[in-house]
C-alpha cells in the first residue's frame, strides 16, 4: 500500500494509559455496552500480565 514506508519492530512494550468517558445515566446501545465490557475485560486481564 505504501512501499516507501518501512515498519520498525519495537523490542519492548510502550506503556500507555487510556480513559473512557461517558455520561452517567444516559442510554447506551448494545454495541456501546459490549465495547465497554470488552475494554473492562481486556484491561483487567492486562494488569495480570
């Protein structure tokens, strides 16, 4: 796709912190609820790695 670009593998993880914000008490559709559940699950298991 971009032949002029070259990937450089990183030897160590780069620690990052993210935050998600949404209005409490507002309607969340099914996709949003599933996304939040995935994020909670993924990042809670990432702490134990």
